[in-house]
C-alpha cells in the first residue's frame, strides 16, 4: 500500500512522537488522549489521519461490531455466549472513527436498530451502536474540537464520560429497550486552532481540556528544505515502509513491553512531590505523566523510566494544566535532577565502586567557596568594590582592604592560622566579611571623623586605607593627599593616622534622625562633598 506520507520536521516532531505513544497505549488496552494545537495549515489533521495507517491489528469476536475481545466480551450480543464455550475470532485493523461537527447524539451513542425492528420474518427490538461504541479498542478523531465544544455541548458531555476514566463508559438509553452501559477503551485524538474563534479549548470547556493526557503544540516548518520536500512529495507516491519518517513499526511488541517497564521509587516520589508543591489541580496530570513516561521509555528501548523521559513528556503533560511561569520553574528543577542522575550513574562506575549504593543528589548551586571564601572570586554583595578596583576580569579581583596576597600554603601551624585570621568568624582568608555599604561609609566618614564607623576587617599595612598597590582607590587617596583633602597638621591623612578597625566607635556629632528623613546624599556622600553640591 502506498500513500503520500507527511513530512516530519522540527515543528511537528512531538506530534509524531505523541501519536506513536498513543497507539502503543491503545494496543495495550490503556487509552492515551492527544490534543494537537497550532495555526491553520500546519498539517495537524493530515498527520493524525495518516497515523491510522500505522495502527496494528486487533483480535475480536468474529463479526462483532462492538470490537469485543474473545476472552472478555462486553457487548449485549456476546456477553452470554462466552459462558457456553469457545467463540470464533478474527484479526481486523484497529478502528478509527472520525466525528464530524454535524453528528447527532444518536449517531454518536447509538439508537434502535430499525433494520431488525422492521424485519418481516423475525422483527425484534435491538440496539444499533453509534460511532463511539464501534471505535472501542481504537481511535476517535475530532477535528477542530474547540468549535465542537461550543456548538455541540451534548456531544461534549459524551466525550467527558468516555475520557473521564480509563476505561471510559457510555450508557445507551432508548424507549422500549433496556438501558445498556458499555465500557469504552478508545483514545481520543483532536485538533484545534486556539488563535481563531471560539478560542482555546481550556477557555471553552476546561473539563474537556483536562481530559487530554497530552497537548502538543504544532509549529510551521522553519527549514526551506522541508518545504521543497513537501512540494516534491505532492507529485509522487511514497511507500510507508520504504520512507517512513514518522511512527515506527513494531507497535504491538512495544505494547507488550509497556507493562514490563518499571518506574523507580525516586521518580514516583518526585511525581508525588510535584503534585503537592506545585498545587496541580487534577490527579490526571500525574497519571498521564507516569503513563507517557513509561511509553517513551519503551520507545527508547529502556527497561525503566529515567528523568530524561520525564523532561521530554512533562511539558506536553502540564502545558494546559499549569501557568507558564510555574512550568518554567518545574523544568529548571528537572534539569538539576537530570544532571544529578547523570552524576549518580557516573559515580556508580568502576572507579567509585560498583557496590556503593547510589543516592540521588541535587547538584549544589555555585558554591560559596567560589564567591566568598576565595581571595580571587567575586563577592555578589561587593559589586561596588569590584568597580573600584578596576577589575574587568569575570572572576573578580582581590578585595580592597586585603591587598594582593599569595596563595595559602598547604600546611599551616595552628598559631600561624590564628594570627592571620584574627577572629573565629569564617570569611575571606579568615577575615570577617563586610558589605559594600559598610566599606563605603567607612572610607567616606573616616576622611573627616577618624574612629567613626563599624568594625571592619584588618587593613593591610603599608598603603593608605589598606588598598592594593596601584589600585584606583589608592590613587584616589594619593590625589586627596596632594590636594589637601582630609590632611592633618602632621601631613598624614586620617586613614593613615588611625585605623577604624582598631578605634572604638564614638557618637556622631549630629543628632540622630529617622532614616526616612535623610536624603541619599546625606547617606552616601561625605560631608565635605555636600558643600560643593547646590
């Protein structure tokens, strides 16, 4: 059999993957409902109608229009026959029923079989199944479901019953006949264009939107070569077997392997925490995440689910259930967990010992040792100082006030370590960490009022203010000395005369005022600068 195959590209790749997953789950007896959203003309309907050709065959009771399984019949015609012994079976293609917008409720559910009712030889009242019962163990396809949800609410109610549970249920009721409830194991495929009237499905019928396990965004092709290939394929018949860029073969075998695929306890715990912490409304989201991740693991030939499968299907499962900002937070956290799982697998190699139990660890954020405890690393709280030091290096420069220091030797005596630290507080080379605002206030106020300011880390002797030789702050102090700013009678600056770190704090000369009454100049600028500002 030959037909024109849709072109698989980056914009619809997830749709091909989702349809393959749905066919595997349907063949395994578990529906997986797919909703494709995208602009008109992006090939959503074409891909879904083509995917029916890749569906496997099913085994049913011979000539049963309800698609009953030989070992588990459920229709009114064969429920009693199974108790009397073996029944004949046959292999038929998986059903694929398309529901149009002009469908009536009787054609969807079922009604009285008029042919049997008007039979002259043996008239009897019987049910004629509708489209959904006849699509049991197959696929129900609905094009432009957002318009159907607005124009045919009674059909939407039927879909809610079919998709609400797995398996779904419908109830056929006709006057003069006994009501009959039938189980339906059918996957629902649907398309919609959210940019056109009446709008996105979640705004029209949110209950129906939540019933879909996966929502796939379909985009336009972005490669000119894809357009060329699409135009060429219009004039030639391409064999599905010879040139199949979409769903692969072996759906039936993958359906058998689906029940054998395990989900580790770590991922089960992650799904449970995700549901609670992110306040996800419906439990269907977690059930869909578990089923689709197992199915994707089968496609990839794995025996158990990993965080790689979770990261692939999670945007499709939660896209219509959470806000975009919440989804982005979940994905960022998931990337950390993926990196942690890779790290655990690497540590479980021969080098670290195969018998060591692996434990999931979330990788740490950039360590404080790279930012605060390293003499060469930048301090996020001292970005003001990095500009003063004139450092253009991305890794920062030594802190002002510590000067240039050589790397710490590997071995140090306890007395030598105490002499360098000066206190027991952890910090940069043993010094107490100081905020940029404390440093600014200390440098500005010490030029006029020596001894005023908070207690700082010890300044390195040998240069004014403890600045590194050749640094911009040292040049600024030297220029101030030449201009006579902050110069005492002995010709030395106040910073050189008294070290603020060694002088006890004293009361300020002005009365205290509420900080809300101060201007930013009074807070940041020294008093001698205020005279020059008008």
